[in-house]
C-alpha cells in the first residue's frame, strides 16, 4: 500500500485546520483578568533577583545539547553531546529539559522583552520541526524506545503503575513537557510553527489513545502522566477544534477524580506531583467548557490541599506523598515540600483567582511564592532546590544546575520566569493588586500606567510592616501617589 498520498492528505488537513484555528471564548469567564505577563515588569526586590539569576542560567544553557537525543531518536546526527542526569540517555525523563526550557525562555521573553529569549525559543522550535519532519508521523520525543513501547500500549498490552508504563519512566509526563513548551512558544512568543508542531504531535498521540477501550485507558492512567489533559485542553482553546478537547478527556483518571467530585478527600498515600498537574488540567477543562463536576473536583482539590495538607510555607507532602488530612505535626521532618508541587499549585491558584477573586487564593499565592518559591533558589548563585524542607535541622537540596536536570530544575526555569504573573488583575475600572512587588504595569484597558515601589525594614522590636508606594497615571485621569502599610 502506498502511504504517501495518505500522508499528503493528513498534512493538508492539519494545515487547513491550523489556518482556520481560532481561540475559543471560555465558558467560565474571568471575573478578574490577569494583566498579561508582557504588560508587567518586575523592577526590584527578591523576585527581581530570582528572575535575573534565572535569566542568566537560561542563557548559559545550550539548546543543541537539549536536542541531542531528540535528533538521535529520529536518526539525525546530534549537534552536541546531550546533557546528563535525569535528561540523559537510558531510563530517564530524556527530553523533558528541552520542554521546560522552551517554556522558560518563552515566559522570560514575555516577562522581560529581551529578544535573546525569543531567539532561543525560535531556534528550539526550528530544531523540533526538523526532528518531527524526520520522524514523519508527528512524534516529537527523545526517550529511547518510546514509540515502540507505545505501539504495544495501542494494542492493549499495558503494564502501568506509579511511574512505570511498559518499562518506561513516566513517558506521558515526559512528553507533556514538550507539548507545554510548544504551547508556551506559541502563546508567549507568537511562534506559529510551534502550534503546527503541537497539532501534529497531538495527532500522533491520538493514534495511540483512540485504539484503547475505556478499561484499557484507565489502566494506562495508573502511571504518572503530568498535565497531558491540560495541554490538550489548551490546544482546544487555542484552535477551537473540539477534537483536542475530546482527546484531553482520554486523561480523565476516574479512580482519582470520582472521590473529588463527591468532595471526598482520598489524598493520603497519593504522589503529590502526579496529582496536581492533572487537576490543573481538570480546572482548565472546567473553564473552557463549564462542566460543573470538573469545577467541583478542581476547587475541592485545591481547598483540601491548601487547608488540610499544606505546611506554613505553602508546600505539601513528605517524600513526595500526601499524608492523612490535618495530620502534619508528625510529618514535618525529613524530605518535605517538593518544588514542582508548589509550581503547579500556584498555576492553579492564579487561574482560580481569575474566575473567583477570593482573598484565600491571593493569600495562598503570597504564602507559597515568598516562603517556598523564593526559598527554593540560592540568592547568591541561582541554584534551585528539589525540596524546600521545613523540619528540624534540615538543609536545602540545591541541585548541580549543569548536571542534575531533575524535574524541579526544569520547573524552576518556569517558576522564576513567572514572577510578574499574578500581581495585577483587572475588570472594567477595577484593578486588583495581589502582591506588593516593585513593578510597573501597562493597564491597557484603562489607558493607564501603574508603578509600585516597596521598602522593608527588618528590626527585632518593634516590628514594622513593609510599606509600598503606588501610583497610576493616565491621559484623562490620575490618582495621587499614596502611602499605605500592609
């Protein structure tokens, strides 16, 4: 059988769908719209320091090294040796750092306007296109033997538990990073090719998932799969094609979701960062479609994690796992508070505040951002932590940033590019300020420029609260600069 005509038809169909792609209107609208990351500039303080250190780190990394195993798997000659650690060859999350990095530089371009980050994003997308074109079926990954193993999955031969799927370490989780990087390159740098690659990659995933019956699908979902439901729902939002929304629901993990829909806390014994990304995906499905049971599950999950499972820092989990609710006193020592968990919880928090601008979301954002995310980075050299522990006699697990490439090194690339996100929200003539951060904002809807400056004093007695100065200027009206104490 000559498959070339079929491939041509597939390419034409995909390109046609891309040319007609149109973003959807959310079924659950934002009550408080976040000011775009590109409209906000962090200008000082510890968040600016963390952002600058992250920017330096991103510019030191070599995209060709991240792409080495992508090229090798596609039969192309690598342009540089691959990175080691968790991104190395063998049974690793090979390729995840390229995805994290593509998200990181795309977000950093929006956060700073520095063209060097867009150049990095464009280069990675170009390299990924070469790999995808060489693969010929839409696949875009770097894990050794993944396509062959997924061929077995598509036949219903599935062995799945915890982090293992047919002998691979969290393969959907790993692929999710590439999907997310392409999404962010499209959304934050305007790279249209990234959307094209993402659509073709999703079509490849569809060839695997469409062959599974419901029982086989649920069995497959017993392993960690990251935020695959999130990126596919986002692809629906970016294109308007319900094909990708339907595909996102292939990752509805009923064993975990059903108790949450009944408002039951069954988190004890569950791996934290396996669950948070999937619940971010459920939240996005709710926002895009208005499906109430998804909204119930996502909001109950957030409440349970924050109120019954989180430490004072905003982190949660011991040895990466949830314990019984409201029983934290005996779980404070040891390896607590994984950084990836907090990164994903903050993404959920910002989206929840946008649709329900409740003070509880703003409070948690401040608590987790300043007590965990900032604490996860060494302010001297920019190394980041896997864990930010809270118990007695603990020490931070700073990573070797040129060798380890753990999941938390990857999510750190994104976390510290997002410090301008979640500060300002708008609605008509109202402006929310959720964080007191030295910053400027372009409030386009009001035709206004916003400037905020802060200063803190640290004394034993008496305690003085931080103060801030805030001003708004606009062509037709202005507010005088005011001083306030927090």
